[in-house]
C-alpha cells in the first residue's frame, strides 16, 4: 500500500485530488481537474460581475456581492499559492515519508498520535466549513421549502448572490442555472478546504517531529563513568532530528506566509461586512442564517490557522522543558555541552508568519477580531 493511502491521509488526499491540489497527482489528472474548476469558475463569475456593474448604484446589491467575491478571492489566492509552490509542496511530502523511517517503534507511536490528531481536525474542519457553505449557497432552496408550507406574498430570491444573465430567460432555465451556480460554489469551497487540509498534514507532522524529539531527549542513556560514546551518539541524533524539524518548519512558513497575509486582510473585511449584513437584516431570519453561517466559517478558518501557528511556537519552545526533564547530569561532559547548544537554539521558536509582519498565534487572532469589530462599527454607522 502506498504511504499516502493510509487512513491518516485519505480524507486530505481525496479532497485535494478532486480539485487538482494533490502534489503527487499525475499531470493528466491535474490538467483535467484544474481545467474543469477554472472553466466553471469563470462561467459563474461573468453573471456576478455583470450584476455588480449594472446595479452599482444599489448598496444592497453591492453588499450582497462583496462577501462571495471575497470568498472567491481567498480561493484564487490559496490555489495560486499552491500551484506556484507545487514542487516545494511535493518535496515536503517526500520529507514526511523520509522522516517516518528514522524513528523506532516506540518513537513512531508519538508520530502516529499527532498524525491521527491531524486527521480528526481535517474531518471536523471539512464538515464545518463545507456545512457553512451549503447553508449559505442553498438559501433560495431553504426559502422555497419553507414557503411550500407557509404561503406569503414575498418575492423569493432566485440565487444566493446577485447575478445577471442578460438575455437568458432565467425562469425558463432556472434549475439548470441554479445547479451550475451551486456546483461551482461547492467546488470553490472544496478548493479552499483542500488547500487547508494539506496545510494540516504539514503542520501536524512538524508537531509530531518536535514531540518525538522531546521523547528522545528525555530518554538520554545514563553514562555512569562518562566514557561511553552511546550518550554522545544519542545527543547527536537529537540535534539531527531538531534540525529536520526546524528546517521543515521554516520551509512551511515560506510556503504560506504571503497566503496568510492576504487571507488575514480578506477575513477582516468579510467578517465586518457579514456582520453588517446580519445587523441590518435582524428582521429576516433567512439572512441571519445565511450570513451567520458565512461569518462562523470565516472565524473558524482564521482561528484554526492561528491555532496551528500557536501550537508550532509551543512545540518548538517545549524542547527546553524536555532538556530540563532529561537526566543530562548523568551524561558525559561532551554530551552536556552539546545539549547546552541545543538548549540555546530551542530558545528561538519556530513560527508561521503572515508576510513576516504578523506572527500567526492567539494574540494575532485577538487583534484581527478587534480590528474587524472596529470596521464593523464604522460600516454600520454608514447604513
């Protein structure tokens, strides 16, 4: 069985292959998946751009259109980032396979644990974000279902976002156009999710490397006479594993730092705008549900990225505690000197940054929420 066919990676691999994001896909599969996704996206963007241009004087249409456009922009940024760094991402997957071969059975249990945790997060994230997308995109169907039981004179929306198909008879071809819009929306959401699930694989692997390193450090062999080379070789191995982990973390930051910067800015905008949409439509339950699901999805998306950034910092700094817990005082003088160098290096945490400007951690998440709330207040005052 191929390494990537393990249960740990199955969800991420299937999702990524579906939208042409899996680095180990064949060239033909990549061209087919990406070509289909690009074609459907362009076809769906044309009537949405047309609606904004024709109704640019209507603030309600503009507000309704901004949220979906930002989601599309996030999708484009994440996709382009993955396509541009495709070879680097493939190289990281190769390093993951290689890293699994350098540990003993006991040590591999820790790596198994972290990889399984990454799988659980992937499933939760997939269900949550895709569920939010379904709630947002199927608003017209939800209202039609409600109005089959409760008759009203209200005009039901035909699509979840403003669109204008020009001379096409929307009522005649409604179900075909609506189905196309839904399929495209779900593919875009899937594209965003697939990019994030790949990020989860990389992140949880580097967490596992640091955690396994901590276990190895705490099991330094006792050298009673100070002449055994076993302890020295053990510490050398710890330094090599630490180098692998820090190198992997630095490459991971390089892959995603500009992606994070763009997504943070777009998240602040969309959270503020959807908040305004909820505030001005408090008498419309369907709008609260639609935009509430979108807001929660974006908050969850941002929180998970900051959470993983915080965990990387904590795991890399945790090596200091592992060294303190080890019986280093029973090792040779040379081993102790080597451990002191490792201790000094571990005082510099590995980080995920947004364009080298912001560190992805909990304080940054708090700052983004506070800034979004400020934008929300300003926008609401203009309504």
